[in-house]
C-alpha cells in the first residue's frame, strides 16, 4: 500500500517502501534545532521570539519504483525539488544534503 507521510524517511531504497514522503526530515529538524539553540545560548534571541516550524522548502522523498507499481504519476515540481529520489529499480539517485534555512 502506498503511503504519503510527513516524515520523508519513510521512503527508502528497494521495494519495501512508501511511494512519497513530504515533510521535515529528522536531519533538517535537528539542524534547525541547533540553529535555534545557538541563537538562544549566544543571547541573540529568546526562545519565545523564534519562528516555529519554518523549514522551506519541505523535504520530499520519491520512490519511482513504487510509483510505477501503483500507476502513479509524480508531478514534475515534486521531482524537481525532491531531496531524495529512488529510481525505477529502487536505487538512490538523489540524496542531497538538505539543510534547514538559518532564518
């Protein structure tokens, strides 16, 4: 069964995967937390002044193996901005180091 998840890590190499994940990866989430901690510890900002949940664009993961299996067409915009892409054989073809913005 295909799954669209808010956790991009649900899409993995191979056949046992979800077809699509859109959200904030654990890595981007940790990176943003580190940026916020740095600002708070240096006294640049107070915790209540920081934006919450601002990561743009979101992390997108796509498995073309699973998409083909269920007859799903993936919008080009998704493919173009995807951080993680797996080909028709389930092999990784894009695994970009994707960072949270430092706003």
